[in-house]
C-alpha cells in the first residue's frame, strides 16, 4: 500500500503539485536540475524531490520509474537522507556566554586611584588593619558578581548523508544508477542492464537496511532482484528520526532558449523540455 501523500514534503516543487495518491504519479524536472555534491560540501539540490519522515525505523523502500529518456544524464528514482535534507540544514545556536558587566561611574573613581605604598608605620597590631581586607576591595562599591563558566563548545552540524538509486540515460542507453554522498563529496556509479532489459525504458529499484548498512538493488525480470551496491556505513551514528525517504527526478543537462524562442515566446516549447518521470508502486516500510 502506498504511503499517504499528506506525509510528504515537496522540494523544488509547488505545494499544489504534490500528488493525492502516491501509488502512481509524475514528477517534471526542468533542465539544469540535479542532486549532487562536490567537495568541500558544495551541494547542488535543484532536483524535484518528494520525501517523508518515518514514524518507525526504516526497513526498505521500492518504486518503478519510467520516462522518455533522451538527454544525457536524465534520471529518476529513490533517494534517502540521513540528516537534514537539502534546504533544511540544521544550525546550532550556542548559548550566550556569561559576561561580567564592569561599569565605571562616579562611585568607582577610587578604583582608578593607586593605593599608597606600604609604610613601616603600619603594623599588624594596628586596629584598622585586618588580613582579610585590601584597599581595592574596600574601595569597590556594590556586590561582587561571579564570573560564570565559559560557553560549551558546539560542533558544527555535519553535512547530511544521502543515497539515490534509479534509472539514468547515459551514452544513449539506460543504466541502473546510484550515487552515495557524505561530508567529503559524492561518487557516481552506473551499471549496464542485461541485454534483455537494455531496450526497456523502465526499472524497479529498491533500498534496504541491513544492520548499519544500506543495500541497493534493481529488479531483473529474468532473475529477480540484483544487488547493485552496499553502503556499509550509511546508518552508523544516525538516529531513526533523522532518516527521510522519497523520490526524485532530474535533468542535469543544461541548454538555453534559442533566439527565435526569446523573440517569439517559447513558453510551451520550454515546458516540453522538462523530463517527466513516472513513478509506479511506491512502497516505504
């Protein structure tokens, strides 16, 4: 059973475009949209994404994607975030340090007056002298404020980890694709589909949690699920409530509008350049 659409958050998508039923829907990705990361933590997060937070620990998610793939790097599929998703980076606000307010007014002038030197005429037997007193403390006015402890160190929020898996058009053929990103950057991997599947424009993909690892799969109609990769560290040090899962579509290829379209209005032609990815049978456990 597909998840409820009310639980999904849109990213780079108007709120009124969120589908009512998540069992079958379409995402349109304009040109020059992508989900990518290059060091040092330089994110590109312009791809249309729908994601949801989970009420229970993540187990698995799967979906089938299809489209009229035509441009280099056209892609769509599943995405999972461990940490804040793009556009919602967590920021820490450390407490303000305790500061002693020292003000100099008329009553405090004698704080600036140097103490007279110690003379031999003073003696320990003098009734005016007590060891607990000092000229500076005697001349200070008002109660003494205690200096508080220094503010605690707050480490910067680390960049979120994420993985995307789906179908990608590259070198005039469809491939199973996966990208893994951590704080150091992202890596990209393509796997050629079997010959009996290479001419198809659809693919069902799955991500699954096994201990701390995230396993990435795609479905071969002849032999069933085939393991694409294993990300052994993905869930290490990650709270269950920090995991978000969803779908994405992107068309990283960038091309401008022609001079004719600028002069004569190319709105309709521009819309037809969007990549429309169809999603079927979304399931998230």
